[in-house]
């Protein structure tokens, strides 16, 4: 083998090892989530439902804390953004006007031998990743460029040819026996009322954004809002995802946190840049390093956008989208005006002019953010010493996002220690989420708190009876210090506000 070939093999093997390691980490996170009450497969006793998950006692607290943090920074801390809560069911014409009935579909291809269905862009992208790992970056870049140009033209024959020319194989069956490429609409439909005719067919919303657009004038008028202003909301969305195998990364029922920012036509470029920067700062405020994020500009724009990008985070399964920033022009409001026959223009008193506002949208997946925070927090630490093997799994959540903030642990179940511990609990529980536990050794209890990411544990021991002090243990450093009981609340509150 030539030195060049040897180098390629080495790169390939290193890449494969890293990939395997990262895959192992991803699987470990999934198992940990189930074992410690974060996330369960939906209706598991019936063997689960594909790409649908339930949040358990700690997962739901984590999710709610993330949602609250987003809500606060996108509404409360902004002068000109208000929040709403629109219904999941909407008039069916909404989805005609928004373009989802005609355009909300993905090009898919089936492997005729294995019957496995792929999203065309995902199939080609993973082949490009393989090329890059094998040191063929130029070839990978050229492949992605061709794919993007064909996707932009919706040239399905060209895309199929590209797959065949590159001899891209099915990851299950290993063959290249491909079907034609077809579009699949991702919306779920159901019946409203008892008469099952076409008029009563409605959709489960595939994005929360349309609830904001149809309420644009209601909110603007009743809130006396002046452009530029924003409307935010969080809530469930539903998509019949074809490729949905990545835990809570791609689900069929998921939650979005979206904000539509209404602006004067012609100012979209500067506001687009503003929101790109603002949203990236929000991600960095979660304590994640900037190297773990990147922007990915869209080449193939959605039917409503004149510019769009994703904020991608480096998950254990690679860089993937967490949030989209979209310059949606006046597409939605203009179409709703046309389909509803109701005027949706705004009168700008400064310009003395009526116009349909342009919109910049920020749209982040709540479940993907949960996965990002879990991926960032999950650590397996080797704590072995020369004479003892030891390790721990710890979730190093930012304290404000942690499901439980404080564990209160009496050293033993007697001699008045539980009574003191319960007094501490009574003092703190109205302020932040606490966890009280008497069972097992203190070491085991600490480990359980590490595993659910509790940033502080206080232990009540015999000394507490004499001097009203407790030991506080810090989750990340595992350092312990003696503090007065009266300082507990302040120490925790300082970290979670
Ligand atoms: N209103 C614009 C919109 O919905 P999108 O890029 O389709 O844009 C926005 O979705 C965000 O919603 C994504 O960045 C992602 O975080 C989240 N998301 C989309 N589909 C999802 C799915 N199937 N499962 C989980 N999250 C999803």
C-alpha cells in the first residue's frame, strides 16, 4: 500500500472510530433518559409508537425550564414582542393559503429490494459524508452542489440519475435498485365533526407559525402594536415524517417555539441579520461553546422564503439543525388576505402608508433543544483511584435548566435529622424544585442526583443539630463545604435566576 493509501485508510479508520464512539454516546443518552425518568417511548407497554415519545418526571421539568427560558427571553425581555397561544386545529383553508397543501412534501426514494424509504437529500448527504471521510472532499462538495442545484429546480429525474451515477447504495440491503423519486405530503389529517365528507377534513398543524399569521391583526389592533413588532408562541406541531429514527431529534409529534417579527418591506435584510445574531447569542447563553454551533445557509428555499438559514449544533450524531431563521417576505399575510378576503394590511403612521408587513421568523424545536442540552450535559467520568475503581454518569445542566435544583438528604433516618431536613424543604420548595430522600447511603444518593443533573445537594448530619450548618455538595466539582442553613436558599437562587 502506498503512503497516500495508508493515510486514507488511517483517516477512514479514525473517522469510523469517532463515529462509533459518538453513536455509542447517543445510544447511552437514550438509555439514560429512559432509566432516569426523562424520556420514554410512547405507549411502551404496546411496544411503542414510531417517532413518538413521552416525557417523564424529570424530562418534563427540563423541557418546561427550557421553554420558560425561551419565552422569557423572547417576550418578557423584549419591548416589542408579545406571546399568544393559538389552537392546534385551524380552518382547513389556512393550509391552502400557507402553501402546505401543495408544497409541504419531501422528495423520497425507495430501495426496491429492502423496501427502505429515504429522503433524497439525506441519502445523498450521507454518501457525501462517506466520501469526505475517505479524503475525497472535492468529490463530496461537487456532489452536494449538484444535489442542491437539482433540488432547487425540483429536477427529480436528475436527482435519480445523480444517485445512480454515484452508485449510492441502500444502507440496509446494499443494492442500488431505486424507485422513481416521489413527493410525500407530511401533514396529518383528521375529521372535524361526525359527518365524514371532504368539507370536514382538517389538519393537525405542521407548524405553529400560521396561528400567529391568522391572528396578526387581532393582536396588532388590541395590543396597539407598531411595526416593527413580534408575536411569539410555543406549542405542538405534527408531521408525518418518513425518516424518523433519531430519538427526539425527528418526531411525528413535537413542539416548536416560534416568533414572527413584522417589519417594513425592504428592511428584511437588516432584520434577518439582527435575528441571526440575537438567536445565536441565545444559544451561547446556555453555556455551550461557540465551536459547537454553525450557520447553514439554505440553497433550496422553502416556498415562503427569500432567505433562510439554520443554526446547527454538533449532536453526537453530527452537526444538525436546531433552529431556523427565515425571511418569509409578505408571503403568508398576502395569501391569507387573498384566501380569506379580509384586509390584512397595516397602516404605518410614520410613512402615512398602508402595506402588508414582511416577516422574519425564528423557529426552534423544543424537543431538539432538549436533546441539545442533554447531549451537552451528559458525561461519563472515571473517578478511579489507585486502590478503587469508580465512575459516575453526570448531567451537567446549567442550574437554571436542571429539573431539580436542590436535594435535601438527612444522613440517617433518626435522631431528629429528618425533621431538620424537612424544615429546610418547607423553606425552599416554594422557591425552586427540591428533592427529599432518606433511603440508601449518602454516596448512592449523590450519584442518583448526579444522574438527573441536580446542581446542589445538602446533607443534614449530627453537627447540624449543634450549629445549624449543613454540607453542600456541588455536582460538577463534587466539592463539599459547610454552610449555615440560612444561606442555602441564597446560594441556589443566585445560580438559577
Ligand atoms: N415555521 C417554520 C418551520 O416550521 P422548520 O425548519 O420546518 O420551520 C423549525 O422547523 C424547527 O422545528 C426545526 O429547526 C426543528 O428544530 C423543529 N422540527 C422540525 N421538524 C421536527 C421534527 N419532526 N421533530 C422534532 N423537531 C422538529
